[in-house]
C-alpha cells in the first residue's frame, strides 16, 4: 500500500521540486496543497485536513522566509515559523502522522569565530529573528511529535521562482547580464543547495523511520562571492565580480559569517545523496538551458 504524503507549500521553490519527485515515486500517494488550499496558521483547517486524509507523512515547506522583513514583522515570523508548526506537530501526533519541518542554517551564527562545519548536535545560536523563529519551530516539532524529521538546509536555488524575487543564481545572472558588474559579499560562507537534489534525498529519508534532525545541504562550501564567480564562469558571462564585506550592504538582519552544515546524520545512516555544490549548480544551469 502506498504511503499518503501531504505536502504543504507545494507551489513554492522547494515544494515544486518535492511535488515533481514525490508525484512520480512508486511508494507514495501525494496530496499537494498550496497556500490557497491550506492556511497553516488556521488550527481548525489543519485539524480538518489531517482528519479527512489521515496522511502517513506531512511535509511543511511553508515559511516566512524574508530574512530582513522578519526583523520588522517578528510577530508574523513567529506565527508562521513557530506557532503554526506547533499546531501542525500536535495534530500530526494526534493522527499518528510523521511531520517533516524544513529549517535553516540560520539557527546558527552566534559563534563569529566559527570555521568548522556544524553537526546536528552542535549548540544553536541564531543572530536574527528569522533564525530564532525557525529554531523555536524545531523545538515545538521535537516536543509535540516524536515521529519527526527536522531538515536544516541552506542557500536554496531551484527552477521555481520564489514568491519574493529571484533566487541567488537568477539574481546574479540578471544583475550581471544587465550591468556587467556586481558587488557580492565575500565574508559569508555557506553551502548553496539545489532544491531538486534536496527533494530527491528527502524522498529517500521519509521512507525510513530514522526520525530526528538532519542537515541536508550540498557538499562543500563557498562564500557568496565565490558562488557568483562560478555562476558567471559556467555560463561564460563576462562580469566584473567585486568582493565586498557584509557591511557594504545596509540590511536589517545580521547574517552568520559562517553557517556551513555537515550532513553528519545522513552519512551515519548511509543516506547522504547530496552532490557537491559545483555539481548541483551545473545541473541547475543545464535544466534552465544555460549551459
């Protein structure tokens, strides 16, 4: 019998790739829901939907992820990323569903001297409202639903355009192609991650009962400046890429200087299917027909 999977946020950047991966999976019956179908902040609706469909797995990709806006809209960030997730975890536990919560590398960052990738067991310490709201969402998930997967990821880019502007790759291509010159932060180090690769790995993980917290990012690390340089090189676009420090741009939210995640728990269960970031970037650009 197929496992029924309810996907919340199915039209978003990650949700779209989960949709196309899981809809073709022989073991899953997918129920994709967009925001207009499912308001995660409405407890009554959450309970009614889960009571009706009784999914085996519920994947929540819905989030308030505008990092700078969250500084001015903390109430909304905590409502969507924390309180709504608490309600979802409680309802999932009631109906014996597994809940999957998509979190972020921004639950780390307070250690400004950090140069070693974070394992799942390392102490958290967010430096902005967005990261704090996601961390609380994680804690609610662990407390209210023992059958859970918490997935921390980083620097997502995928074919589906995000609701609020371009992903980083598309932004660089648009700015670089239009201006011939871009300023890119060189003192923030991450592991940029292709949503299709993430969706493929997650589809394998949710078929297990190895519950817990998992880092799921591309292998390797780079600064945003290094990432931009690789983008321009692969598409053979002549752009002057100027490295700047974080204080060059006036942003409301502080970003971590170093938030690289190690896929330690995936490796521990021999289920790390994440490619190196350069390889994932090539796959993405090929899918867009740019190389």
